[in-house]
């Protein structure tokens, strides 16, 4: 989209990447938390953890810290970007799972 935002239909989301700067620590635990949330919601969506510079090109949604969101948007213009501030219990991550469970569109949130 010309304004930099991407909308993904919930039914088209097959891969969510929890992207971070270096690939370990808090972000890995945040990715595990997201995996559990997706599983509990009974969604048939794969969730993986990756450094932002190694995100698979077929990622549908990239969940990343607000400080990396602009970089992710530039590198992956076709993915919906969901940015967060807190590695644990961030409302943006919870809203993403609720949105997918409801079958609603995922819109980039920078």
C-alpha cells in the first residue's frame, strides 16, 4: 500500500515471525509466549523467532520491538508489522492474537 501499511486477511496468515535485534534473551521468551497464545487460541499459524535481518521472506506478520519496526517495514514491505514496547504481556501482541482468532484483518501497527 502506498501509505506503508499492509493489511493481511486473517485467513492468509500462516507465518508470524517474532523478530529481534540479536536473537536471544527476552525476545526469545516473548516469542515462546506468542507461540503459546496462538496455540491456546487454536490457530493454525506457525510462530518462529528470528533476528530481524534473517526473517523468512514469506512471513505474513512480523512482530518486533518498536525500535526495529521501521527497519522491518523497509526490508519486508509485504508483511504486516506489529510493533510492541514490552517483551511480556504487551497489549499489541495480545490484540494480534485476538484479531486473528476473530478472523479479522491484521493491519500494520507502527
